[in-house]
């Protein structure tokens, strides 16, 4: 793991390993990480779609929170990042309070969904559990399609959005950078991501299972984002030749279609496209229904006797569930896809223990960093004060010693630095060990008192 902090004197590898085996906890007055969210594992799509937020809405929300105008009140949560995907809505926050009240209020006010509605499906994680969960998410271990790689990009996007809008500070930034690093390690060092898959590829497989050979099927893909492009790619790999991309912005539809030798239409032509479609895969970012029951019913009247398979991979949903009432039409939503997964993930499942061990190691490393936050300013202040004393006393000694050669002056400087380093080595190591066992804040207070560092903490050496 890329170390987020470096101590001037680090413990030996044996000592670091020993500190990792100690029970890790966050001091009651220390930095706390909280995670509150829902996912496809607990919450049905009806709840997930209500809580889904677009990047634009998340950005505006973070801007308001930074200004003290957003949910939760000014200063309630010092750092915030929001991960909103088709399969999950999770908020990661930093707070020095010991409960989830602020975060629950934030989620409820942000999404407009009252706690009694989402609460039964929400999972609350704090400190180490929150860290480990985000690392598992980044690695694809918590995805609907085990090991899928799309979520790593979504975690990256969530971090970048939080950073741009001022939601992230030193802790959230370090947490998400470490999660991205852990996800990349899991994908490259284990077989968890072998034979890459995602919801879009599962949708293409479902279409092929329903209709058999889809090489000549007329397929409409609604949307022009990443999921839509992954769907077009997966369909091409299954020899689909007759694909039409429909999007509200005709230009974007044309760009996607051009990359995959497909046709493109604006949304004003959706009725004509549906009348010809055997398969419809929809993945837009619209906050409302795109394909109504009436729209599909009219399309089916224009193609009597010809069935239509509709697959909705958007959250919020694009396709009205009442479409299933239209004769000849069969609609699947994103939750249906999970039940359609085949046994082709066996190789990935074998890699789970190795990936879990990697995530555990990355979690331990991050917790050591998190628990050291109370110590780092004190170590810096202690070394800064000692360095100032060394410089003053060395200067006085050199002045009293009179004429010395450059070599002799260098020896005096070396002696003073050596004494300082040797003196500080053990206290620095012990402070790090204390932080690794959750006693950083306690030891930091003692050192500040003993060495009178009240005015020095935070100074750079």
C-alpha cells in the first residue's frame, strides 16, 4: 500500500507485524469513519431507485454541505463522499461524534427518503468495518457480478467528485486512494476479475438465453453512457449485427454507434425503433420512467405475434414494470439479472479467499495510518523542537570553539545530529506502537505535556 504517512524512525518489520495483530480501535475522542448505505444485497430496486443521486446532485449537495447549508447542519460531518451506482447508495463520512444520527439525517434529507423507509435495508458500518467494506467494494467482492471491474471506476469517480466539490479532507482522501489501490491490486494480483463481466454483459447474456441466436435480432440500446456502451460491446461479442442506439442527444448516440458500427437515433424516434425491436436494453440517467406501458403497447400493436424482450439495467428504472402486462412483452429489471447469473463465475469464486486476504492486509495498513493521525503532529512537533535546540546549541558550541576547519565543523554537526536521532528513535517508535494499539491520543497528550509542545503541534521540522 502507498504509505499515507512516514515516520522519521520506523519500527522493524517484526514490530509492525506485531502491532497488526493487536486489537485495533479508534479512541473515543479520535477521528471516526462512518458508512451508511444500502445495496442490492439487502434493498430491492424500488428502494435503490428512490435513493439514487446523479453526479450533478451529489456535487450540489457537497457544495452546500461545505458551505454549512446542507443536510446535517454546519460542521456535523467534517468530510463526506457519496457512492451512488445501480446497485448501491453509500455515504462515507468523518465525524468525531460517536453515533450515526448526523449521517442518517444527511442521507434522509439528501435523498428525500425518510429513515423508516430505507432504515430496514440500511447497513451501518464504522471505523475498521467501514474501511474494509469500501476496500471490498472496490475489489468487486461485494458486486452483483463477482469481481466486475466497473465498480472500481465508480469508486474513483466518487472520490474525484468529493475532492472537486470540497467534500473530502485528509481522511476521506486517504481512504478512497487506499481503496482504489486495494481494488487495483485485487484485480491484477488475483483471479477475481478474470473473464471480466458486468451488469451490461449479463444483460446481453440474458437476451441470448431468451431468444437463442441474436445475430439477426433487431436490438435497441437506450442511453449513451458507460453501461450502454458495455452493453453494445457485449452484444457485438455475441455476434449481434443489427443494433440501434437511441439517446435524447442524437450526437452522443451517434458517437457511441460510430465506435461499434451501429445505427443511431434521437429519442423522438423511439416509437419507430420499438416497433422494430426484438430486444431492448435501457440504461439512461433519467430520474423518471422512459418507456411507459402505453408506449410499449403501441409498439407491440405494430408487430403482432412478435415477442419483445426488454431489459432495464438503470437505477432509477427506465421501464415501467407494468410493461409485463402487455401481451408479448417481457421486462426484466436489474434485480432479475442476479437470478440469471450462470456458473461461469466458478474461477472467480476460487479466488475469493486470496482476494479477501489481500483486502485484510490493506485494511490493516490503513488502520495503522488512521490510528497514527493523533501521533503525527506530535512527532513532528517533538522533532521540530529538538531540531531548534540542536541548531542553537551547535551554533553556540562552534562559536565557543573558535577557529575550526571545515572537516572539524562537519564532525561537530554530525555528532549533534547523531545524538538527536538516537535520542528520538525510541520515543518515536513507542508512539507509533501506541497508535497501532489505539492509544495514540492518550500518548500524544502525555508527550505534549512532558515536552511543553502546546504551541508547537503541527509545526514542520
